[in-house]
C-alpha cells in the first residue's frame, strides 16, 4: 500500500544512481552515441520539523548527442524559473546541477521551504557563467480526501538569466494515482 511519508522520518537518507547509455549504427541503432549520467540525493534531518535536502545530478558525453538525448535545464526537477526543454538556450552534451532546499514543516499538510538551484550546461563545462535560481515556496496536499495524491506547490523565485532579473511565480499541480488500489479494481472481480 502506498503511503505518504514525512520528509522528517526517512529511513534511507540518501540515494545514488549512475547510468550509461551506448548506441551504435552498426548495432542497428538510428544514432551512435555514449552517455553517462549520475544522481545523488540526500536528506539531513535538523529537528522534528526541519530538514535540508541536497541533490547533485549530471551527465556528459564526449561526442555530440542526438537532440533527444541532450541534457536540458529548466522546470521543477531542474533549475526553477526556466522554461523546460528550452533547447536553444539551456541544452548540451554536458550538464551539472545542484539543488539545496531547507524545509520547515510546522503543519501536517503544508510546509514552506527555501531553495537554491545552480547549474552549468553546454558542450563544455563553463563554471564562469552558471545558471542560478533561488527563492521560497510552499507546498502541500489539496483537500481532506486526497490522501496526499493531489499536491499544489507555489514558488516565488529569482534568477540571473531569465525573467529580466525580476521575481517570478510558478504554480505546480501534481496528481499521483494510487496505483495499488487502481490496479486491484481491474484485477479483482
């Protein structure tokens, strides 16, 4: 049964994934490329109502990637305040992204947080001109009967490279299906 877990009461405070993709025309692929990716995430509990989350992810390729395999910056899971999949501005064969968030959880269903996102992307790493975003947000579940499946997040952000340096607002709505219960409806008579 899927249940909502408090960010404060986590059993596994970190996650590390690595990936390697290889495709070659000689093996029947439409493209030839190699691509390496990694993702490290950690949660550090500060108190019964506070936590810091950290995420470092990236990837690189030695050769030019096909457009559908390029790395992109933008969107909720990336640098907030930038358009998702803006291929002309924020894409490339190499990407490094770090996200830091401070969460304060005074209530069961809503919690405010501060965030800072920093990324470098392109065909070569250029650490002299990173892409940054910072701000504050509040997130929580919607409605008494949603069981945590419907979530709304409101973010106030500022970036150096988008929105002409002004503060911006993002509102994100997420709905997660209860896959276990939905699956049983089709299996059981």
